[in-house]
C-alpha cells in the first residue's frame, strides 16, 4: 500500500516562496508518474508539475504553463517529492495534492493548503 503525505503549505504574501514536500511510504519501485496537482475553490483539479519516471535514464518533467519559471518539481533518494514555489500569486491559492501513478493504480495524498494573500 502506498501512502503519500504532503507538508509545507501555509499562508504567504504575494511574491513569496514556499516549498511543498510529499513523502511516500511503500511502492518505491514501478511508478510511472509522480507529481503535483492543485484545486482552487470552485475549480477543477489541475496539473501543476509532474515527473515521468525515466527508469534508468533521465526523468522527464512537465510543468504547467501557468507556473513555468516559478515552480520547480524534484525528487530525492528519500522517496520524497518536492515543489519549490517562487513569486507566488493570489491565483496560486489552492489545495495542493501529490499523486503517484502506477500502471494499474494511482494514489493521492490528503492535500496541503496554500493561501497567497496580503
């Protein structure tokens, strides 16, 4: 069983920065895509940034146009996924979710709230 726990959300002023973390327990191998999604109030959940497992070669990273140049996704050997967010805007306010996708299943974290407001 795979469990994903997101941390790092909070209240930040416009122009500020936050780093989100997604710690995974279980399912270390065999994942295809691991990434961040967000859902703002009244809107559909949308992709923010994902890593496609290179499986022995370089990972492939995809970032939404709305955050390109401001957000960076990465992972490390501790089975943790990160989302570095800079120059945050009020439109970035949302619940941010981590998702890990395997061939036949996918797992979501519980989400972490990010509020960008002065």
